[in-house]
């Protein structure tokens, strides 16, 4: 079953969810703002996405700009675990939608990236 880490206030997330529904794909919605992922869960998601945790951060978000941007000039300024801790403490900084199925995951920004799951 497909998991979608969904933000109901995000246009991209809503569009991605609509694509899943239109294509009649079984899915489960994870409202990550209400139930933030643990550090361990987030590490697994990042590994499935095959990205560094920094790349999952909404660096344009005011929270990031106000509290972290001045300390992070480059992705390598902190260890991956430090970025994971920031994301678990402030899940609103997690870029979404993230679609996960088995050992695969896709950051669906733009939402059409979800077709990589649908077309398999």
C-alpha cells in the first residue's frame, strides 16, 4: 500500500493525493503535522528517497530563515543527524508530499512525480 505524507494545506500535496485517487491506487494518508515522524522513521524515509536530510528541508519557510539560515550557509555545515533532529522537532519544515511504497519513496514536488509509482 502507498503511504502519502500529506499536508492538507499544500497545493502540491492535494494534487498528488488527487492523482492517487483518480488512478484508484490504494493509499494511506499520513498527516505528518499531527503525527510527526520519529528520527528513525525519518532516517528510513530519507534513505528511501536517496537524498541528504538537508534536501528535505523547506529552506524558504520563515521558521528556517528566522532560526537556522544564518547558521547554515552550506549543506555540509551540520551532520545529517542534526538536520533529522530539526525536522522531527519542526515537521512543518519537511517538504511534501512524500509517497512511500515498500523500499521506494518519491518527493512528489511537482505532484506528477507520483506517476513513477502509478505506472509500475
